[in-house]
C-alpha cells in the first residue's frame, strides 16, 4: 500500500493571549500549515520538484524544517549535542537534495518527532532565557519569532509547489 500524508486540522489560536501562548500557538499554526500543504500526497508527489528551475520539493521542506527545529531549539538553545540529521558528506543542502520518496513516511514522522522534542526542550524555559550564538545573546523569544518567519517563508514555497503538483490551492 502506498503511504500518503495524513489530513491535518489546523488548530485555531487566541489573538489576545499572553505572549508565550501567542508565540507557541502561532508557531504550531505554521507547522500545521506545512503539513496541511502535504496532506493527501504520496511520497512520490512530496518529492516532486514541481517549480523548475528550483530544486525545492514539499518533502525537502519537511526535511529542512525538521533540521531547523532541531538546530534552533535543541542544539542552540538547549545545548544538546546531537549528530547531524543528514549526511554532511552529501553537502549542506542534503535536506533538500538527498530525497527518497520511499522514505517520505519516515521523514514525515521525523519532522513530527523533532517538533515534539523542540517543544519539550523549551517547555520550562522563559522567553527571556538566552544562549550565545556567534558571540551574540539570543533569547527564546527571538527563536520563536525566527521560526515563525522561517515557516511563513517556506509555507509560501509550499503553496506554489502544491499547486503545481496537483492543482490544490488554499489554506
């Protein structure tokens, strides 16, 4: 049986909650938006590079954002020492370029797991907690803002990719 990405119901969020609730809620919304763009597609469709000459694909975005979640929340903020998610010998863009449609289900599950682990890594932290990155202090607040922007940018890419794969548009 061919695996297809599951349907996703995006949770609504508050528009007037305290800052932490707003930031975490909006990041969750962006994460779910990416998954909604992938819903109902097979591994082959997710791996399709549908907007030439770009090499972007929906599967590449899933893999990339799993890596970004890991780097910002777990490695940088929480200081966890983790092995690279993708083979460094395959280049810095292996998350985008080293795709295997047969591994789409595993890549999707890995994304969900990195999301869970990222949330777990910062669950007890304050938005004002900082870490040093390249000689500059970065707060958890900044990470949330960065990640929301990262997802928003890539969700725009996902809109175009999905429309070219099967004509589906919308939220």
